[in-house]
C-alpha cells in the first residue's frame, strides 16, 4: 500500500504542470512548442485587444497569483503592469524573452521608441525560443532533456518558415514597399529587404491633408498591398485602397498561426495568391 502511495505521489509531482503567464498570443504558441504537456499557459492580451493599452482582468490576476513563471516580451502594457505583477506574486520568476535581440526604433505617438514587435522576424523567434527554453529549465531542471528536444524541433520549424518566406519573395525586388496602418512589421521588413510605409499619424488615423500625402507617396513607391490589424481602425486604409486600387488585407502581429501569418504576408507583398 505504501509503495502504491509513493508511486501515485511521484506521478503527481512528475506530471504537475508549470503555470506560465505570457503577455501575447504568439508567446503562448512558442511556450507550448517547447513546454508541451509540461506547461499550462495563460495569455494576458487576448486576440483582438491591443498590447499598447491592455488592462488585465480579475480572473487573469488570479491566474497570475499562482504562476511559477512570467515571460515578458517588451510590449507597452508591461511598462505599467509588470511591477504590479511582481508585487502580486513574488515567488514568480520573471524572464524577458526578447533579451539578446537587437531592437530597432519606431515612430509611435510622435516619439521614437524601441519597436517591441520582435516576433515578426523568424530569426528573432529563434532567440525568443532559446530564452523560453532556458526559463523553463530554471524552474523545472528535471525535465531539461524534454525541453531541449522540443526546442530543437521548434528551431527546425522556424528555419522552414524563414526559408519559405525567402522562396516566396525571391522574385520581389529589394526595397519593395508595403503599407501598414500601425508600423508593427519593421523587423519583418528589415529581415527580407522590404520597406513598410505607415498610415497612422501620432498613433491615430491621418487627417485628410496627411492622407493625401500618404497616397501620393504610396503611388510613388508603387505599393502593392495595405495591411491592417484587427486591433486598429481600417477606415483610412480603405480610402487609400480605393485610390490605389489595391487590396486591404487583415494581418495581425498577434496571430496564433504565427508562421502561416508571416508567409501569407510575404505572398501578398509578392503579389501571389494565398
């Protein structure tokens, strides 16, 4: 009987999941790829919400109080909330999954700030994945080999996504411009030799005078597509699309299908069907 109880206790300890909280949906995908059945992941910013202005819900704060690990990534709401999260659960390990990534600047609300959208570049995702792996090992050393095997598999998947994007864009001239409402695709553009042209002005839809200038610039740059995110208004984008006779394409940086999402973005820029 004692032996049976010990086996049951050992099994319960071995298979108890680690409660992990992340800021955005793509992180959940990455953590599940590496953590597998060993993790239970809670996302703060749900699909359709903006990570710039998000306020956590009471039920999320309850989850946070039981979390073993918080994985941040540098999105705007963390500036206000991360210290509050730490104060609520001081036993929780907090790890910045964007560390060791060389961040570039972006214009937002008429200011220069570091662009937090690092996960739209597959090579950056490889760095994020390694940071997640190391964080999981810190809180669960016993399953290091399990996480390592999953990490290696995920890194191969990321390489395939990167190679597919290069193949899709192989006939697209370097410096090709695509339009976005919110300038969230800078790392993607930089990785593949493209240019993003932003519609928003100081974080808002442009007034008519500014819109005319944007349309003129888009014509000059021979823009092929305009991308909008569900988190932002697409009113100005629709006006531009009519003037330029180009498609408005919904593409969220917060998509759960991160790899497919990036490949679809490349196909639209390359003027290929997806």
